[in-house]
């Protein structure tokens, strides 16, 4: 049984023309990408204490897409950021509020610890239904787990049309329009709201949080949400996880660099070129 | 006691760092070479709210505190000293006098556009023959028929001649006090005042992308209402402005030092000698340890001065110590940063060579190290 079969839900009815779109951006709070990541050998989970937490860089593009859409649509369009994570990472959400999001919802519960991808998407879907939305915008993947599966699973559990890898995004006449990136170009896709769209980095560089945004962010609300609010029919967190991390290993150490010793530049360039050609890199 | 930054301060520091590293740092070398004033970076800093950072929201500022301001200047100076002085001089010297001494009408007319970054403003104190000896101000302003008629020259005035500059506030002798000494007042001189001209930009050793000029006033006329604050209070007023300015100049010094330390650390880890990175040699390690240690000491003192100001304490002495110490630390740090780079540090394309040039003014501007010691000796009751 999945959540759809459990018959849960339901969705906000779109209240009129697009000048009243409720956009919710899912955001993950991850360890600072350049920090050294450690995995606890006992729990096999990423160590999150003593490491600076930031908004998943891919999600910043989703926030940018939402804010740009809000600016374009105007009216009563709102942007809510929605995150799930340990309580001590909550304040990281302020950056999204400082960038211009209207408010935030933070789903945090000790019972959600150890969620696998299924559990994460299930909890997020229940939370999103509770919050209500016309359009969910997601980043393509997270910088830490990097499964890239959550947007697709959310689409399924929410029972809404989904468009992945969007490089542009618009809402016209109650429909979402997007260009989907493919290996060879892009597709033009549209679907009715409510819908879910995941975006790529081509959607536009995330804006800076302005000083006024930062000073104003503390007046905005971060509404708490816990497992009890979700009324999940299924076990979540580690208890409900369907996958188990059995083992992990660091990447193989980088091979020793090959130093090209050549009498002159042209000869050296030729040796490097032949090497790359052999590896089919040029 | 609490050494933690609050959430606003952390967020502002992170914003300044992100902006400075991504947008300012890659431009620093070319701007220095071309002596090009960074109009686009000023526009971006305006958009982010840096140009009105510490002023209340009702005047279009961001309403942030002095700690946040110091951290912001530090991060920008870490990427480029010219951009940092452009921003810091605008806030501390250009806009602050209006905030501290302006009438409500003057605040609306000048502070609001300045805080919004729509206009830059200079602060004209130094003269060709009067720097720290401000009592010897030669520039005269005489009140005639409801107008101040100004004659004199000002030297080394930052932000005084950009396309965005609206004018300069100057100190001038407006008469004689009862004790025979000149009566000094501050007068607002808009860019288009008749008789007011600016020289070309100075050719400078450092801070080359910042706008610094000599100002000349020949029977320059401005309306009587352009007096800033009370007549005769000019000396007291600019001393108060300089007290706050010392925090930002200290932050600028230490930001530059941090930037030089960043370069030296990266280079030491990368540069190989005798089969290993030079960072593995004690001679280099000791230098890096001393550099970071001194930077941290100075930073603590700067933030203490900023905290004192934010909490309404008398911060003048701490700010003065911070300015003096940070300036000297910046000299030692950039010097060692070049030394760690060896011959490459002497080459134009390595950022430390620019930082070495940019550093010297930290020990001269807004009160030389010697004058700073003099001021401190007085504060200590000597």
C-alpha cells in the first residue's frame, strides 16, 4: 500500500487566476558542501553535529525559481519553504526567508530520524498536503544524499502531474508551463495545477539575501510540524525504512598524477593530446 | 560574556562573504590595474543594502548594528581594499555626519538617497597643509547675504568625484572663537555649487580603484541652510565621526590582512620545495601561526569596539586601539604573505603584491599610527 492507496489528502483547490498561486518549495538542510563529511560508523548516518548547515545548493535554484515566478505573477502569490530535518538546523531556513520567501514550515521529529528516500518522500508528501499548495518546486537533488529520487516520489504520493529537470517555468491560465532539459535539447511541457516541478541550475542563479531581507526574516514565521500532525497510516523514520544502508566506503584514492616530461611545449601538448584521445576524452 | 554572533550578524557576515568572494575578488586585480571605479559593484552593494547598512529603516537604511557593519567591511576588504574603502567611506564619512548632526530636513534630503546608495558623498577634512592638525584648517567660509562663501582647498577626499557623487561635507573656519582660535563648522557643498571644482583622480600606490581627489573652492557659494549641525561645532563633530570611522578602518585593515593570509595559506599548501609543500616547514608554519594569531587578536578588539558602540558605551579608546593595532597587524601580515610567496609575491599577477601596496594607507588614513598613539596617550591621561 502506498500513500495514494491509503486515500489520504487533499489538495487545495486553485482559487482563481494565477495571481493567487500558492508555491511551496521543498528545501533540504545539508552540511556545508565544502566541509569534510564524516559518517558515523555505528548508525551509518552522516554526522551533522559540529558541521555548518546550509540550504542544499540545488534547492536555492528552486527558491529562486519560486521567487521569480512570484514576482512575475504578482497578486497574492506566495512562496512557502518547506523543510524536514533535525531541530538544530531550523534557523538555516532563515536564509530562504531572507531571500524573499513569505514563510516557512519546518517538519521536525525524532521519529523521522533514519528516514530512507521512501520515508523522506512519504513524510514530505503528508506535510505538503497538510500545508496545501498549487505548485511544489523542488531542487533536482540533494548535495549530501544525492538520490535525486525525492521529486519523482513526491509526484506519485501527491498524485499530481510532475515535470522534472525544468530549465524554465511559468504559470498561465491555471497551467504550469516548463522547458524540460534533455540530453539533446529541451522539451516544452505543460500540465494543470496543482503540480510539482523540479528545476535544474539553468533556471537562473539564486539571488543574494539582501540586508533588508535578513533583517526582515526574523519577523517571518517558521511554523513547526511534527509526526503527530501528519496522521501517517504508515510507520515513518528508521522504523518504516524500506531500504537499509549495509555498508559504505570512501572513494578510491586519486591515482598518482602522470607528469609529462617533454623537451618543448609542442611535444608536451602532443603527449597530453594523445593521452586524452586514448581515453576518448577529446 | 558571550562571543557568539547573533543570527542577524551571522547571516550578514555570510552574505558579505559570499558576495565579496564571488563578485568582488575576481575583479580586484583588473580594477587595480585600470584604476577603474567599480560602478557596477557599488550598484550591487546598493541592492544588497550595504551602502546604508547601519542607518535606521526610516531613512532607507538596513538598520543593522555596528558589529554587522564591521564584519561586512572586513569581508569586502578581504576581497578588495578599494571596494571596501568606497563602501566604508560612504557609510562612515559620507552619510554618518547627516545621520548624527543633520536636521530632519537634511536627513530627508541627503541621508535618505545616500542610505539607498543612489548618491555618494565625500567628507572633506584634510587639507594640503592640515591633516591631523585640524585646528589649522585654512579653508574659510564667510556668511554673506544669506550665503556661505567658501575659499580653500581639501586634499585626499574619497568618493568626491564619481558620477554618483552628490557633494562633499567640508570643515571650514567660519570665524574666530573667543580664545582666538578658529571657529570650525561643517558645511554641505553640493557638487554643482558655483566655484567648486574637483581635480582629476590622484595616482595612488594603493586603493587605486577608489575615487580620491583634491577639491578647490574659489568664492564657492552655498545657501546658509547648508550648515551641518551647530555653527562652531565642526571640530567636535568630525572627531565624533572619526571615532566611529576608526572601527570601519580597523575592519578594513584586518579584512585586507585576512585576504593576504588566505593567499599565503593557499600558496604554502600548494608550493613544493625539497619534495614537500612549504607549509610543512616550520619556518613557514610559524609565520602562518603568527599571522592568524595577530589577525584574531585585532578582530577581537574591533568587535569589542563595535559592541561597545552598539551598547551605548564609550567606545573611543577601544576603537582607537583597534585602529592602531589592526593597521600594524595588516602591515606585518601582508609583509609575511609576500615573503611566503617568495619571488612570486613581488610579481604583479599575484594578489599579495596588490595587497602589499593597498596596506600602507591603513597606517596613514584617518589618523596615522603616530597620531593614534597621541590620541591614546591623551585618553590614558598622559
